[in-house]
C-alpha cells in the first residue's frame, strides 16, 4: 500500500520488538508504522527503549481499537485499525507530512542553538534505562560493572544481574560514558574501571579482568596497553 505514495520509501522492516529497536536506531526513519502486539516486546515497550532524540513520528497499526487511547498517550501521530483502508492511510500520511514540515523547522532552530552553545562542557550519562522481564528499570550509571554486545543488542551487567538496553552497538553509547570510569577492553566489552577487583594475566598480550560482581571479562591484545595505563600497571 505504501508503494503507491511517491514520497514514501520503506527503509526497513522488523518482525519483533528488539528488531524494531535495531532498525530504528540504524535507519533513523522519519516515520514508523508500529504494531502493538509483537513477540518479546510490545509496541509501547519499543518506544520506551528508543532514544528520544531519534524517535520517529509513529503511526500505530492494530487490530484492537481499545489501544487507541494508549497510542495517543505516547504521542502517536495516528493509529490504523486492521484491515487498513486506503482512505485512512491517506489521512495518516497527510498528518505525517504536516508534522514533518513543522519538525524540520524546529530542528533547524535547535541545530543553530546547539552550534552556538558548543563550548558547553560535555555531560555524561547518569542513568541508563534497561529491560528486565517486561519491566523498564532505571540504573544509576555507577551500578554498571560492564557492558557487552551480543545478538545485536547491548547488555549491561550489575551485581544484581544482566539486562538488555535499547542500544544495538557501542557506537553512540560509548561517547556518552565518562572515559575516566569506562574503558573499552575488547571489541565486544566495556568495563567500569571502578569495579575491577583483580587482573589475571595470561602473558604480556592478553588478560582477564575480575569485576566486583564476579564476572570475568577478557582484554584484547589491542587494548592491553590502554588497560595497563588506566590501572597504573
């Protein structure tokens, strides 16, 4: 149906909640058509896990009109009931075009403001939302002992367990972590330097770090020098 609109290009599709988060963060679309009932994580959970700075305009697609009020409470532009009628799709896209025009103007103003304020000191993450058994938890950043990438998502470990985040890579997240506390020690691992309790050296080129939570994290050869410098070894 979207193929009939020359100004609409489908850039990605996902079959479940985690896939939707990954697609949104990689493609950064202007518009998201989002089902509410999906495997692993529902549509509302997806929106809670996506960085608000890149959150696209959202049109919910659902077979149940009981979700309509909830959809608008999370600032959805519109919602479409299945089976989707062409006239309703036309109306939804018209709303999206109006919103995109207004958002572009606002984005230009914001960009100008940020450029003029570029000398402001950089602030780092103080809290990180994570998912755990259908709940959203807010972790203080100093609770985190390590982070790892697995199956296209970033997981964090704490003394109370491991949780998955909205991030799909270290790309944008690493720059938000205070480098005085967090260090990439492997292509797939970041550790909190303040949570390291022991260093197990295998030889001059590799080692394992024992964290306060009991977890072991391997240091890659490429990162050994930085780890030694950071720990004063």
